C-alpha cells in the first residue's frame, strides 16, 4: 500500500513562501539600484517581430531553400563567416569557431563579415575582414547593394551563419542565403525559421549549455574537429599606452587586479557597495585594484573607488582596456564584453553573474571562474572565486 508523502505544516510552507518573496524583492531592489545600462522594451520587440514577419514572407516567395551538398574539404577554397552582432563579447565568442575553420581548412581563405567590433577583435585566423553596417540597408541602399553584389562575386564555397543558437537572426540568415546562392553550402543553427535559408541547419545539442561549445556545433556538417575553447584577440598587443597609464596611476610594477563593474544591461550589474567589498578583499590579499568603466558608468566606478581605496581609471578604449588586462594579475567583471575580453587576453578572470546565467555565458578554460551572486552581501563568493585563480596569476 502506497502512503502519501507527509505534507509540510502550514507554518513551514508559509516560511518558504515568505523567504522566496523576500529574495525576489531583494533582487528587484538591487537591480533598481545599480543604474545605467539598457533595458529591453516590449514595444520595440513587438515592432521588430512584425518587421521580421513581413521580410520572412517576402523571402519565402523569392528564395527557395538551398539543397547543396558539402564538397570534399580539399576543394574548399573560400569561406565566409557571418557574425552581424555589434557586441564585442559576441564577436569574441565566435573566435574559437574561426580558429577551427582556419586550422581545419588550411588551404581556404577565411573571410569574416562583421561590424566594426568584429574587426577590432582582430582574430589572427581571419584572412580578410569585411565591414558590415546594418543601417546601410535603409540609410545607404546603394552601398548596401554594392556590398551584396561584391560578396556574391566572391563565389564562396561555404557560408557559415554564426549567430546565437537561441536567437534567429533574419538579417544573417538572409545574407547567408543570398551570398551563398541556391547551390552554395550554408551552415547555421536550426532555430526559428533559419533552417529555411540554410542548406545544412544544425540542431543545437542541449548538452552544450556553454556558448563556445554550442558555437562549435557548426563544425559538424564539415566533420571538422574543434581546436580548443580559448578565445582569440589581438587587442592590447601594444602595451605602451597601458604602461604609461599605470605609471601615472602609481601602479607601475605592482601586482594589481582590474575590476569592471559595468555592463550594457542594467540587470547584469552588481551594486557598487558589493564591488567595493571585493576591492577591499583583494587589497587584503596584496593586490592593488584598478576600477575601469565605460560610457555612462563613471559614477558607479567612482563610488567603488571611494568606498574601497581603489584607483579609478581614466576613460579607456577597447585596445587600452585589453592592454591593461594583459598587465593585470586578475580581472573581475560582470557578465559583459570585458569579461570575455579578459578571457581572450589569457588573464585569470572571475565572472560575476547577477542573473544566474553562468552556465551559458561562462567559460570552460582553466583561467576562468564564475561567481553566482544574488545579494550585495555575497562578496565572499566572488573573493572565493578570486582565490581559486590567484595562485595561477602569481609570478
């Protein structure tokens, strides 16, 4: 005879409900305090969805799905990777795929169609970077059409649409279809209506929860192996400007940690008091602390510096930021482009995840540690992640 499981007493259930409500309210309060960053708007998303539906309907009429077979790898002479996302972090996350394609197809020219951020990343495995400016389709249609015609004249043997596996990029999928032609081989993740434009749509394996291994799934139709999970960048190779900044800041020759408390999205920012506690903890471990910031983030960074005795950095561009990271013994950053940049320059990096998404946006490399936080009192969790990496960062 099966017995029913004992029910929690009403007081126990009520206690859990109150605790869950308290945590939810605390998360909302903290996110309201961090400030800055951008928020996603429902109206903007709805308008975008309508435009996508109209374009998709027209595309279905004009372009049938390509049916090409993958040619022998030895015959592939020219490959185009399309990555139209304008965020630096997402461009960096594409570099392991670029490396695997170049090493797996050493006789082929590897071209990258990307916005300015993709060019700044400077993957050493790209033979030619082609500038993509999405706004040209409406603001400069003649230049946009010239670009499309020039890409078609390249007669690529393979086009790889390298957008996120979870988000269908209609722009990138259309480009892959138009540039590759009806007989061209086009590879990309199967999501939404993307399979309609690809000769080889690749299903995402849910076991690949981390972004980089998921991106490398696009190698499957070619039978190519991955070539590591590390990110690549040439940013910051010139260390001169960073050394001059460190000299002016009184940090030349000192072991220091670099803190990046900002993020493009407000709900990926941890409060300044929490970062100040981390900065004090790092100082107690013998590290100087340099706090960097991006557009609109100076008040946040200044509050951390004033609350911890850390050094506030002057404004930096991406190249200078990367060079500073190369000189640092440790990088601590919210889940943002600079976090991925720290990994790319091979500096031990702690990612602070305020939304519980480290399982996707973290890294499976030895020099990375994730710290999941929910409250400003959890600085010990971040410092514990720092301690796991600090021995590897000592000379």
